């Protein structure tokens, strides 16, 4: 494994999500250099100034930014958060049209200054936008992928850990599929330590998990963003942290297994759609783990998710 020296990440979009990604990258030391780019000059410069004022209290990372696209030059990773944000009651798919237009016009500009960067799409609907961006640029599928269900998986593990009475890091479970309404957990592989989820006996005397309870937890994970948006207008802190974690896996060439969303090719019969599956994330990007197994019902849900996103992508191509 080869850690990238003098590493640089650029976050595109200085809204609540983009500034949170930059903040998380700065305080975690995700990269040696952090840049924030946005066409709104005053906003970008203000966010950079606010972050720069706190660098005495972080590690060795520095922060630059602004509205000149040259700030992206030399980036090893580009995290795309620019776009219209999700409004209360609005689904991620309803965002697709306007954000697809933004991404189509922006990608050639980004590639002109950072052609070799790994691109991580966070803007929603991230799966559909990744397909359109990959098609428009011709980038290899491992070089451009969505943050996918990394955050949803963290939400799932947090809920399971709280109920089971263990640390979040001891829960091994994944959300896969769309980052959105058709996502689902891979319950057939979910464990706490080495114990299958339905066999786990909580230490505090609580009863075991039931299938109905797990179904409700899956719904709670799926709808978590709507609850946060209803209360505060946007989700930003957790997506900032999860995006910074993806950046670290790339820059440190970790070969970490994460449920990111690259464009899939003949993956359990799914082709030409970006969906989250356990993937190896390293300095070369994201590669789906083809040996991932699904139960019969899970495979049906996975293909349902693929069909839903394929329909949206097709409508946007027209």
C-alpha cells in the first residue's frame, strides 16, 4: 500500500454539506491540503476564512479556497457536494433533474484541472448523478463513484449497537442499493462480533432482536435523513464525517471495504447502474466485491433498486 504524500482533497460546493466535509477533513487530518471551491465567491471565501481561523487547534492540514477553479489543481480526491439541497418532504429522486444539469456542466471544468483525481459524488441523488457523470466524462468506473450508503450503514450500526448494548464498531452490517428509498440492509450477513444478529442476546436483559424489529430499524434508517431535514433543514455533520472517512481510505491506499456506489457492470445481473455494494476503496478508487452474496429476497430487493434508478437515469438522458 502506498500512502499519497502531500495529499490534497478539494470539496466542490461550500454549502452546509460541503463546508462540513471540509471541516471534518481538517479536524481529522484526512489530507495535508484541504481546498473548498464554489462559484459563490463571498460564501467560499468566508467558509475558508472561518476554517482557517481554527487551524491552530487542528493538525498539520491547511485550508485554501475560493471561486477560481485553479484551487482544484493538484487534487488527489475531489468530493462533489454542489447542487440544490433537499427540501422538507422532497425525495432524493425529485432533486435529480436540476442537479444533473449542474453536474453535467461542471464535470468538464473539474477534469480540465484535475484529470487524474478520484471523484466522490455526494450531491443527491448521488447514484443517478454518478452514472450520468461517468457516462459524460468516460472516466473508468473505479475513478468516479458516489458516497452511497456509507452514511446509511453508519446509521444502521448506531441503532443496532444502541439496542444490543455494544460499541458501534462491533456491529458488522451493511445497507446496500440506492442511497434513498429503495435501500435495504443485508441482514443475511449482519453480525455482532461473530454472532448472527437474530442470535444476539443483549447484556442488559433485553430480549433478542425479532425480524419485525429489524424491519422497523431498516425503515428508521431509510427515513433518518427526512427526520433531520424536517428539524434543521439539512443533514450535514454525519455526511461530512463519512465523506472524510472515504477520502482517507483513498489517500491512505487502505483497501478498506465500504458500501460506496460505483457504476456496476454485470454485478449479480445488474449492469450500467450505480448502486452501493461492499467495495474495496484504495488509491485507485472503488472496486465492487463480486463475491458478495445475497439471499434470494435480498437479490430481489437489489434488482428492484437497480430498476428504480435505471428508470430515473433514462428519463434524465432524454
